[in-house]
C-alpha cells in the first residue's frame, strides 16, 4: 500500500519531469529561433546585390526581374519580408513595381494557399501579407474568413487586408457590414481601415448615410468628415431628427464643417436644441468659422443652463474679433447672474493673456491690440460710472 | 592599350546599330585559362537566352569584360548578378565588378572604357557591384551633398542607393547627435531628417543647424511619419524648407530635393 509520503515523492518526480520537459521545449524553441535568425541572415547576405538592384531601379520602365534560379519556400518568405518592409514606406511607382515583383515571385500565390491553412495564425499572417501586396485575388478568400473565423481581434486584421486588396465598392461595403455586426462602437476604426483602400471611399460613405442601421450611418458620417461630398444637404437635414442621439450629434458636427449649412434658421434651431451636445458643437463652430453675424444668438446662448454651451458661446464671442469681444464685455454689465458674469470675466482675461505670447501672425497681433484698447477704455468708463453712482 | 578596348570596338562593329543602347560589365578576376573563359561564356549564354553579348579577358589586368547589346542600366545590372554568380561558383572572382550602360553605344568611347578599367582596378573589396557614372559633358562633380539623418535602416538604405543613382553624395547619420557632428564636418547642401530620432530629436537638430550656419544656409527637408499640423508648423518655424510624410513617393522626394539644391 502506498503511503502519503510515496505519493508526494511521485508527485515531486512528476513535477520535476514536467519542468525538465518544459525547459527542453523552451530550449528547442530557442534553437529553432536562432536557426531561423541565421537562415535569414545568410539569405539576406546572399540576396544583398539583388536587393540593391530592386531599390536602384524602381522608377525605370518595365518590371523588376525576379532573382535567377529557383527560390526555396524559406527564401521566398525572407525576400517577402524585405519587400513588405519597403512597401510599407513607399507609394507611387516604386510601390507599384514592388507589388508587380511580389506577383512575379509567386508570393501572392503562396499566401493565397496559406489562406486555407489549418492553422489560424497562418491564415491571419497570409491575409496580412496579401493585404500588403494589394492582391485583388485574395478578396473572396478574406471575406470568407471574416464570415467564418472565430470572432476575435483578427477580424480587424482581415478587414484591413481586405481594404487594401479590394477594387470594388461592394466588397468594402460587405466588409463594413461584417465589422459593424461583429462589434459596436468601432466606427472610427472602420473609417481608419477604409482609409487604406485604393479606391475612392467617398461614394461608399454617402450610401452608408442612407442606410437604416444607425451604426452604418455613423460610419458614413465619420467618413464624410474627411471626404467632403457635394449635395448632401437634404440627407443630412433629415438625419438631424434621427432617433439615435449619436447620429444627431455627428450630423451636426458634419454640418458645422461647412459654412453653407449654418444658416440663421439652422443656427438658432441648433443653439436651442434639446441635446446640449448639439448646442455646444454649434456654439464652438461659430467662433472657429468666424461667423460674426451670429453674435446676438451667441449672446443669448451664454445663458444656457448647460455649462459647456455657455462656455463655448463665450469662447466663440472672444474669437469673433473686436465685435464679439465687445459683446462679451457687455455681458459683465448686463447680466445679473453672478456665475455667468464670473465665467465671462474668466474668458475675457484668458483672451487678453494670449497677447503676452509673441504671435507670428501680424493680423492676430493687431486684433489683440484692438481688443486690449477696447477693454482698457471700457473698464475706465465702467469705473467712472461706478464712482459717479457712489457719489 | 588594354586588349578589352579593341575587343569592345569589334563588338560594336558586329552590333546592329550604334544607336542601340549597350551595357558593359567589368569584373576583376583571378588568372583565367582559355578553358575558364569558355566555361564562363557558355554559362552566361545559357542564362541569357536571346541576348547578344561578347566576352573578352585581358591577361595583364586580369579583367573580364562582358559587352551586352540593347541593354539599359537596370538590365545590365541584373545580368551582372549572374556574372558574379558564375564567377563565384568556380572561385574565379578576385575583386569587385563595375557596370555601366549607355543609351547609345557610340557614347561608349575608348576614353570612357579606359576610365572604367582604371576605376575597377582601383576598387577595393570583394564581390561588390559598383555603378559607373559618366557625364556626356565630361564634368565629374556630384549633383550636391546630402546628409540623411534617420533611424530607419530600410529608409536609409533605400535613399542612399536612390539618391546616389541621381548623382548626389549621400552621408548617413543614425541619430540626432551623429547628425550634428556630421553636419559640422560636411556642411552639406541639404539635410533630410526625421523628427523621431534617438539622443536628440529632429527639432533639436534643426535648432543646432540653425545656430551653426555661418555661410550659405543648408536646406532642410523633414521626412517623417508625424502628420499633425503642429509638427508641420513647428518644423517650418525652425527653418525646414519642405515637409514630407511617410509613406512617401521617392520620385516626388527627388523632385523636391532637386528644386531645393538647384
């Protein structure tokens, strides 16, 4: 019969065996890694002259020639790594020449086969490589992987690869729909992925804005901030009343980028909108766009109960040359609410302090001097009035 | 006279037209027997199907010359890789290789060939492939000097090859401090710098360059992956003449460099 001590000894033997086995595995992995490093070094040395050749003739007519002789699979991988490091850095004819070379070397074909590998990370690696090589043939395979593979972060690797490979809008649209279905609130990331595409994504964003799914609409709206498209007024007007608050805010942000949409009707509507975020965005945009005609509306908005709306309105008034600054100073006289007066005073002082730093722009310096002069005259007059009232 | 020159004229006479482009490869070899020369010729003929070429060997200088008809510089360069392979396989290579190409074969005069022979014999090293640049007007000076300050080895390697091809003299510095030191030594016509640099960043480098400028000002081009307006503004305020973001077009970069240096 086995005593507890014998069992403990067996356990210790077992644990020691496992530890030794683990160490052996680590040792083998390390050796493999060193061997791979050495193989890579030898291969890079062997093809050093060839790499010089491909870098020296990137802008000449005709395709770059693949190296003479038959390449082993491992050599192909190492050459591909070097080519991808160049592809990441260049655009224009040099990139195109390298892309053609990747195809001529059979690298695209090799990774297309790896897309069907049993190993998940081989598939992910193949998709990444195909993306870097802008391989159009890989589009159906990558879409299939996006539909089939486990839902994890590799979806984004597939999506980026697809964005680089796709030549048709419909493929990008399918990718966007798969990503939106996969994870919510990643619209900025989707737009960033789409920016890697070779095709013009403007029309895609326009069509996404008309979708029923709010997440797709958000992708479209974010995309349109960097892809200005004409004739969007009517669609955006409708979306201002969307049931989704985030959509409403994004639409107004988009409208605020174009002075044509900021009509008097729209500005007064937005400044009194039930969503404080919308009022705040519009108040800020008026100052940034220098729309002095809306000074009276901003003066009204400084009384808004929401802090950000009031603050942005005051900041915008300070930005709107001397007229806006004058309106801001008048708040100190006219307003009864001490909180608003205090906030206005802070904004005025902050604006005047900007002049302490030397500005490169002469026009800015002149405007600042005008504001300072106005403020000095105004405060003297106010003080005199106060003294007169005291007497 | 070196026997390679008459051999080349013989090759030209046999060529179809003097308006054809042609390439020349010179390789410093060991002492070659006629059998070795025939072996090399045979091996190269196999690798170059349909290519009109001629091989000659000069015993005195131990130089092997390969003349190629209708080949531009890139084709000649690519063929030189195979010449090198063949020579190395048999252990016949003794030094480096020099390649040149001429858009019209009549540009390859005896004088140019003599200069090539001289240059390949002066080359140190083993197995290196050097490019021979010749100007039709006979001037020897470079298009300008460029200091490249970048921590990215891939970009450094590429730009050195690319800009040297355009006739510029390129010096590389790996970090900001190295950049300042090399700037003080060389006072180049143009500095291409990244903003993200070890030890001393691109802004500090530009400030130091600004302080040290006594004679004609070196132009500065910023080549970086920073895309923020703030970085662009600050770079121009510190004296940058141009700002290029990665990924970049080498053709565009070359055009900007040419404009700034000229």
